[in-house]
């Protein structure tokens, strides 16, 4: 033992600012201590050196049994995720992100094309109702086109699922026509 005073477990606990059960745990882990007349005697210098050494050691994550349990749970979680993906209940984020970006880009392009397509038709309109009908026709056409893109096929003209059912039918005179044709 070193030059410093010999202390009890309680005095070591006070000196290090820890509880008595912590000091008892340290003794079980190898803190230098002697039992004299049913009382633990611990040299402060030796205890300080031991604590510094213990603090510099890498922490062990847990017991082997704890690590095996953790590994088994992680493997079970991974197997569950893979099964959910195979069943189609789960989709990888990268797939969703790519598809979503593609949808947004198509919607953006289609919306930006509306003024160019609709403006020649709107110029000849004499009332607000006619302008609305022309614009509604172009919006419905864009939505049908985007919906067909989503399914990978063509949609029938009658297939208006997801479209605003309150929209008025487009009069044949207000239907979009190519520039230079008609009125």
C-alpha cells in the first residue's frame, strides 16, 4: 500500500463521490483493499491509481449472454423486415424517393405546360364560363395523362377516378384544339 491514509469503504465512497454499493462493486472487480478485523481498509493512493487505470480501459459492452441476446434480436428484426418487404408490406426508402421525385417532376412539367397550351384557346373566349371550361378541360387532360403515367398504361376517357366530380362537362366548342385549327 502507498503512503496515504487507509480509509474505510464509506470514506472511499465519500472521497470519490460515489455510493457504498459502488465501492463494494469496485472491490469485487479488483480495487486493492484488505480486510482487517471484519473491516475493509483501502489506501487512498492505491484506490486512486486503480480508478485511473479502470477509467482508461475500454468499456465492455456487456456479458457474452447479453451480446448473444442482442444479436439474436437484431437477426430476428432483420428477418421480419425482409419478410415484410417480400410480402409487399414494406418498400425501401430509395425506391420510394426515386418514384416520388419522378412523379413530382412529371407533375411540374405538365403544370408548367398548361399556360402555353391553354392560352391560344382562352384568347377566343367571350365569357368567364368559357375560360373556366377551357381551363377545366386542360386540367382534366393533364390529370388523365398523369394517372395513365402512374399505371403505365392508357386510361379510357370515362375513367375519371380521383378527378373532381363537381367539374362541369366540357362543351364540344370549348374542347382544346391545336393552334391554327377551328375559330
